[in-house]
């Protein structure tokens, strides 16, 4: 095999390996369905390379927290997280549960209230995918 052909082959393997190391991020704009509830209006979800964990950032508070992730189907992921928020009466930990469909870029969200017997406040919205290569992949293909 010639040197140029080896270089092309190496680039193909590098890019295919880089795809496996890609980290996916989503920016989601959400609206409450329930009138008397607080649902975050904008969140960022950054999945780990293998989609087993995620960091959720609430744009209103600028706080990033770890989320539990479970895959529900080939394109849908369930996320669960709590936000440490300082209120007038002390520190609250609002909990959220969301489902993100990565095929149609839709999200549904619920605000879970501890001890409440009422229907959980809900919301929905659309997301925008921001795919980026991990730092390792960027270094391997020379994009840094």
C-alpha cells in the first residue's frame, strides 16, 4: 500500500474512532403545561460518551448537576436530577424527571415534589443538538 493510501486509511480509522468518542449536547427550550408550576425554561444536557450519565445545566441558575440516565428506546433517554437552590426559607432541592427523544429532538419534563399527592407539574419543549468531538478525538484529528 502506498504512503498516501495509508494516510487516507489512517484518517478514516481516526474519524470513525472519533465518532465513537463524540460527546452529544442538547440545548432545550421548555414551556410549562401546568399553570401554577415552575419548569425550567432552558436547560443544557451534555451526555457522556457512552450516554450512561449526563450533566444538566439550568440556564436560570447557572448550576450544573449530574443526572441519572437510562435508555428507554433506541432514541429516547430518561433523565433524573435535583437542583440545589437557595430560597428564602433555606435550601431546596427541586427534583426533575425528563424524557429526551434524540430522533425528533423533543423533551417532556416533570417537577417532582416530595410528599405531594397532586399531579406533578409538567412541561415540554424542543431541543437543538450540538454534537462535538471529545478533546481526545480533536487532538487525534488535529482540530485543536
